[in-house]
C-alpha cells in the first residue's frame, strides 16, 4: 500500500474544503483509495492530509499534475505544500 502525507496552510478552510471535495473524482481516477484531513489543534488553517494510493507512482504523478496545482491555487493554499510519499512497512 502506498501513501502520501501533505502538509500546508490555507487562507480559508471552508473555501479550501469546497474545492477539495469538488476534486474527489479526479483524485479517485488518479488512484486515491482514501483521504483523511486533520488540522493543527492550535492553528486551524494548517492542514495535514493523509492519503492511501494504489501506487507510489500514481501518487507522485497526481502530486505533480497541473490539475492539482490549479486546484490548490483556487483553494487558497498558502505557500508550497510539504509532500512525503510513503510505502507501507
């Protein structure tokens, strides 16, 4: 099982969530199996996302896609995300 850990800040969580939800079909067709969203207890606009993917290659392809870049801009992601690709141990 492959995973992807994403950390980034957003300008407005409600707006970000709308855009995130609107991209569900794109994520699923790219190989996403599940997603969990967490926010920092002391900073609600600092997000930590944990995804399961069908392969590390598909997660990497998705993370570097122009479609994701456009969605993140529309969603108000503040700065570059920190993305880590994972293999289940």
